[in-house]
C-alpha cells in the first residue's frame, strides 16, 4: 500500500516526537530472518502513551527475538487531518512505513475508555475494523492486511466486547507469549501458511493466545450460556492466563523517555511489583494478577542510580509491595536519590511510614495521595479493615513536616451496602482531613479528592455488584453539599485543567480548599462501565458508536439501542449462578473463593460511628 497524502503538521509533529526521544539502555537487536515487522499501537496520544510500560516491555522482547518494531499512537484529531496512520520510527530509507504495511499490529488497551480509540486507529490505518473482513491471503508477504493483536489488562480479563476486532488476543502477561508467537510465525513463514492456518496454529500451540473467531457464544435471554469451539474436537481448549514467574529487572521498566509527555520531564518508570498480596475485594491487581511478584531492592537500586546519573525523573509502581520490602526500598532511596525528582503514585496508608514520606519530600513530591477508599464502616466490605482514620491524619502531619505542599485522598462511592448516610460520613472524613491540614500549618496547601464510582472488575469478589450511575451523581451532589455546608471552598469543575503543585496554582484558590477530581456523571464513566461488564453483543454497539464518530454517553446509548441493548442489562447485579462473559478464561482463580468473599462483603460492614 502506498502512503496517502498527509497533513504536513501531523508529519512534522511525528518528527518532533522522534527528535526529542531518548532510549534508555536499549536492547541490542538480534537479526533473525523470517521474523515479522511489528507495529506496537497505543490507543491514546503520544503524550499519554509514551510512558506506557507494556509498550516498552514488548519493544525489548521483540527486539531481542529479531523482530523489526515501530510504535504508533492516536493522533490528536482536533489538531491534525490524518488520512493514514504512521509510526514514530523511520525506516532505513528515511521514510515511515504505514501501519497497515506491517506484518503484525498490536494494541495495548490498559484502560476501558481507550477501547473505542482502537477502532479509530484501525480506520486511520486503512485496516478493516472487523477481523472477518481482512483477506485470507498469506500475511507473511506484506501484500495483505496485518495480523491484529489485542493485549493489555482490559482485553486480558474481559476480551468479549472486543472479540470481532482482533485476530487474536493475549490473555495474561505478554512477556510469556512473545517467543511462542514469533516461533509459530517463523514456522508459518517457511511453510507459507494462510492467515486462517496461522491463527489456528497460534491458538493451539501458544498458551494464552485466544483467537475469538474459533469460538461461538450462545445467549439465552440476553445472558451468556455457553462459550465453545466452533469445531468441537479440533484440539482447542479455553485460553489459560499466562503469568511470569518473576519480574525481570531488565525488562520491567520504560525505555522511551521524552519531555513531551504528561510528566513534562524525561523520566523512567519501574514496575517493582506486580500482583498485590493485600486481598482487597474490589481490586484487579490483588485478584487477577496474583501471585505477587517483586523486584529485589538490589535490582531497583540499579535503575535508581541510572536515573540519578542521567538526571531522569523516577516513577515507581510500588503500591503492591509488602511492608518489609516497601521499607527497605525507601531506605535505599534515601541513600541514593540525592537531588533526583520522584514521581510516586498513591500510598497504602496503613503501611505508610515517616521514612517513606520523608523520602517523598526529598524527591520533591508535590502531592501525597493516600487511598483509604471509603469510610471506616465500609472498609471491612472491601477487606481494608486495617486502615483507620488516624492513619490518614498521621500522613497529613508527616506530609507537611517534610515539605510536601498538597495532600490527596482516593475515594469510591457505590460499594455494596453503602447508604446515603455513608456519603455524609465520607464527606466528614474529607472535612476532618482538610482541618488536619490547617491544624498542622498547611492551610495554604491544596487538598485533592479523587472520587469515582466503584467499577466491578472481572475476576474480583465484587464482580457481581450492581452499578447505579444515577445514584452516584446524587451521592456526589450530597458529598459536595456537605463540604460546602461546613465552610469548605469546593472546586469540582476544573478536573481536566488543574495540575496540583504546578506553577501558580495556589493563586487560583483560597485557603481551606478541596479540589474534587471525578468522572462521575461524565461520558468516560458510562463508557467504562459498559465495556468492563460487556459481552460479545457489546462489540456491535462499540462498532456502531465508532462508525458514527460517537463521543458522548448519549451517542453510546443510541448505538446500543440499534442492537437492542439497554444499559440496565450491564448495570444490574449478577446472579452467582449466571455465566459471566469472561468465565471461559482459565485464570487459576477459584470461583468458590470469589463467591465466598462476595458473600462476606455483603455482611462485613461495621456500624457507623
């Protein structure tokens, strides 16, 4: 295929991205004849997509195994007129090879709201959105459409809403499957297999590879009944989730660095933990990603020193670390970071220590965020009964003591057994936290509340929970009213523009302020809920939504109506006897355990104080 005329501004922006990039300790390519050209797609803009860990991990593995790689991101279509999607990288001749001219194109979907962007990128690449419309041909000759792969957390725990768009979907940790996929590809390259033969060989021979077209799903009264091979006896088994035995310290980090990302500085991210031992009932990380795997402090130190010496900001994904390793890591950071900047996520407040907060302040952290999730009465429901409000107030004191100007809470609404009175208690917790900031001398500091509706994730004990989006809006209004009644300066309409700790933000607000960041009542909230609980029928609505250039929740509801679907079907509480759209995956998670924890969640709440 030839490159279509492009908007020159788009092409120039790709050059700017490429020129600004730095590759950190890149893997040495290993030439291997017969290996594919591989385009790694991320369905968000470059600014948000470059820091993605999955793209970096796959880039390293593919390079080591002889594949030729490039990366493509969603263009900002409000700025650029794009007639054909191109990757960041240039070929040896100085030109960019269009995405559609690669042998394999993969899309890493790390958040549900990015799902519709995959279809947009396929359209921009001139690749048919539906796998069935891609020709049968021989995919090795680069004359036909590429094999399109779905990967990432969202399609791994529930591939159903995306089933017709991908030729294959990887279930679990991609690191485990890459070599097998490339080995089968090479065998097919030598033998000249057709697309159909290649996909079946991959499904049979590479554990974790799921080829949706090889399975039929039967529905009865709108509920999934069966998921089985289209040709019983053909050797196909349900896909088995793949998981790494250990975290590879050389792989589990980003390799691409640029100032042109949402972080604004050149940085490196480390995944120091995968899978959490905490056992929270709502958490995908603590259920689907088990068992827990961790880097050693020695391995973490190697990358800390590199980041320090290269003057990179260090971002750590550490939330799942057990307490002992957590403390050891922060002791090491205290010794090694010197004047390096740290970018840290939220803290599990029950394991937060003064040492960790002091190091965070030393690393110039601008906002310390802790995640109590809900009130003391409801924390037992989600298995966070060890967290007390005093943990939060102690964190506020430490945060101010060590020069961190702002403080934040992660909160959820919509949990099982929650009442409107619980929302009053939740608001009072925020008020007490704000008052504690004032008491310790930080009245000028800004307090963030990240508040969102609880989304029941597949493969967690709360996956059967009802979602009431309308009630979430009522509860948010109740929460805000309570804050206002108590004299708090509330800002909740600037969530897309406020950057805590940046520039002259303190001049935008008075003292005693709480900034509420939320998607409640927004388009993203609705679309996320539909996709996270979607079945195969949801794919029809998703395609119609994209065909019509949909953007809003109203557009999505209209797309569902075209196919006889209603939001209620996906928001309702599920029965324990019901077959869920994702139940066909062999995850190794004991369903009886999930049911046991679900029943406990509905009776574990404590009395309101």
